[in-house]
C-alpha cells in the first residue's frame, strides 16, 4: 500500500487527477515487478516495494581518461589498517575528485606509464590487526577504478610510513617490483602479464627501487652507492654497485623524485644539497650536486623539510624543493615554501609561498605545470600555478592523513 | 604446554626460514656478523654521541620540536610529546592508551626489535640511549600522536629510522602498529 501525500484538492477535477495519479503509480509498480524480481531478492522484505522503486537514469560514474593533470592522493591514515587513495585531477585550474580506491595497510600506489591503470600493493589481516596476513597486488582501471588484476604475493612487503619508491612498476609496466626487508633484503618480482608472483630476488642491504629500461632497477645502499640489478623473466639477477656518491653524514630524505621514463633521480639531503643521477640499463651517470641554498640562506637556517619534499618538471629542467627556515633535525616537519631551481646550474628561479604548512609536493609534467601540495595538519590538498605561484584551488576533508601525491610521469 | 608448542613452532619456523634463505657457509658468516654486531652494539651510543656532539645534544634542550625551535625536552609529563624519552618517537605514546613507558597496553604484543636514539634528559643533564619498542597486533592507538625526529636517520639506516613498523618478531608476526614505548637502555656517555 502506497500512501501519497495528504494534499487536499477541491472538486471533481482534483479527485480525478488524484485517482489517475494513483492508478499510474500502481501500473508502474506492476510493470516493474518482473524486472526487479531478481534485484528484490537482495532487498530486505520489510522494505516491501517502496524500498526498491525503479528509477531511470541511475548510473555508476566513470572518470575521464587519465591525462597529465591526473594525480593520486594517498591517505594511509597514519598507520591505519586500511587506506584510501583519492583519484583527482587539476585540470582547468580546479581540483576535481573522481573517486576513491580502497587499499590495505601502508599501501604503495603507482601509475602505469600510459596512465591507463594504477597499481596498489596491499597488506591486510583477516582479523583486523592480527591473524593471517595477506599481501596482494591490485591493478585498477584508471577510469572505472574497477580492479582489472588481483595477484597474490608472499607476505614480504616492507611496511613503513609511506615511502613511494619501496615498490614500483618496471618501465614497460610488465612487472611490479616490491621491496622486502625481513627476514632479509630482497625484491619481489611480480609478472603483471602472467598475473603471477615470480620470486624474491636476493639483494644486499639496499633500499628504494628505481626502475630502468630492459629489466633493470637501481637501489640505494647503506654505504652511499647505488646497486644496479638486471633481472630476467625468472628473477635471475646480475648485480653491481656504482661508486659511493654521497658521504655518510649527508643524510638523504626518504622520498626522492624519480622518473621511470627519463631515469632522472633527484635526491636532497637534510641540509639542502641535491644529488642527481641519470639511470639507464647502461649504468648510472651522476650529475654535479647542487647546493640549493646560498651561504646566507644556510645561516638563516633554510633547509628542506616535509614528507615528500622534492619534485621535478623534466621538460623545464626545474627542481621544486619544499623548504623553510628550520632547526636541525626537523627534516620531516612541514614547510611553507617551495624553492624552484634550475636542475643543471642550481640557479634560483623563484620561491613560492604556499601560506600553509605543507608536507608533500608534486608537479604535473604538462607545459603549464601545476604544483600540488598536501597538508597533514589541515587534511587538505592545494594547487598552485607552478610558474607564478598563484593559488588555484583547494579541497579539504581528504581523509585522516593525506601524505603522498602520485603524479603522472609524462 | 601451549607455550611450549608456540616455542617449538617459533624455533621450527626460524630454522626453516633460515634454511630457505641461507646456505651453510653464508649462515656461519652471518652468525659471525651477528655476534660481532652484538659486541659492537654497546658502542652505538658512543657513535651516536659523536654524530650529535655533546654540546649539540645539550643545546637541543633549549629548543622544541617545532620547525623553528627544534627539540625542547621536559622531564615531568611522560604522556606529553616533548617528554625527553620521546625524542625520536613516531607514532602513539603507549602510556596514553593503557600502557606505560616500559609496558605495552593489554592485548597487544611487544616487539623484540627496536630502533634507537640518544635522548637528553634535562632533569639530570645526561644523555641516554632509548631503544624504542613497538606494541603490535592491534589497530593504531589514536591518543597522544607524537612525531619527533631528533637524530632520526633515513630508512637506509634502519636502526635509527622511526618510519618502519618495528613489529619484527612480535607474537604471530603481526606487523601491525599499535603504539610505542620508550625504555632506557643505558647512559649514552
């Protein structure tokens, strides 16, 4: 029995109208019964018919194709058992959110070289925070956000506060590489085409994964060298170390900038010295380090700081460094400024005042680049014109702790 | 009986894992390295002290862990983020959620692995080695979030890094972070 509203209408015409309306609704309900028979099986009986009325034109949205302004904002909720990845873009000087992808504890999120899918390496437990651990890799379509592959892997993931490069796609998107820390150092090889785990490749005491062409990747080792690892489809490796490129007391931030397509590595120290390298299958070419701050600025205590403190615009050859005046050992504390410098000469190009305490930055790779900035304190994301520093847009309520920005490589 | 089974199971698992990952020669080598490393462990405070420098460690006591002032420890309130023992903690203080400075909250499991830091106690003017231990097997505690980085090093120096989920060896291998305790190992000088 459906009760319509209790409006009173006067006269015969009103009565006819109401009667016609009731008949029409009754006819609609009768007509839709067969079509909804299956769906209604899942609807609680207490809701009767009203709870599952057919409404036309209800759909599930689809995100636009990924482009240079697409980015992913990862919220691990600090060390929460589940995480969220916000799927966003910064087109037209605005911020748009296209959806959210679920993830497990401390996920590693990465985009494919084409932008057509996004990968997440996950860890979950079957009794919330204990019980049986399950590590797995999921690939999600970048428009529907539906999983297109779900690959079980051994329980090897190195769980830390988010460090972007502890897992990565190979440069051709055929493999995912996953860092293992315990019980020994290793890199898990996941064949994405065959949708299977290949093996864990033993490596020495080295960290981070920087893929290069022809099934190579580099890692940074405790002694200050890089380790080049070439691997075949079965996970057999050839390994060799580069020279030691930084001193023991030149501490490198946990989240450097790296481009899979260009092999560009940009890695700041706690003090603001920037080491760079071009990585390829033929080896590592180390560039001349840059001191990003002048002696005067160093005396004023300028230094980089934040969670994801460095970005690069490759075509413009510009380095973006999250920085502020700061006391020693505050290298992970948020900063208010971005210092932009030429990547070859180190010449200062501009300084952007973001007017917020920012933990993480990234830059889009298009010709009119956008500076994207995330704040843990405000649980917000901000965008700026990367060329003139003009604020463009902001969005709040970005989960518990939006900490990592993953942008398109091209 | 149950404990014995668990002990047996743990030892068996350890043996199998070791066998899986290690040849006999490298096993002997690694045991040797472990023994040598263990012998060197007491030297860590000395190494750390040299890096921070005595004057610098004491000078830090006039700052605080804000961007501008750095680390300013106090010795009165263990549940406050600026309590001296918490100089390199990253997470939740267990004392605020049913534990203490040296005990995990009920229902969680104590990890046998730790990262270390040298923290200056303004109460007695001494610097101590703190071996932070994570309490594991439960969802992250929400109270007393604390994000200090005094002397904290990058992940490629893991023994001094506080970003890692330090639940290695916790009961049932639960690599899930609940909160952190700050036990003192000894004087750093």
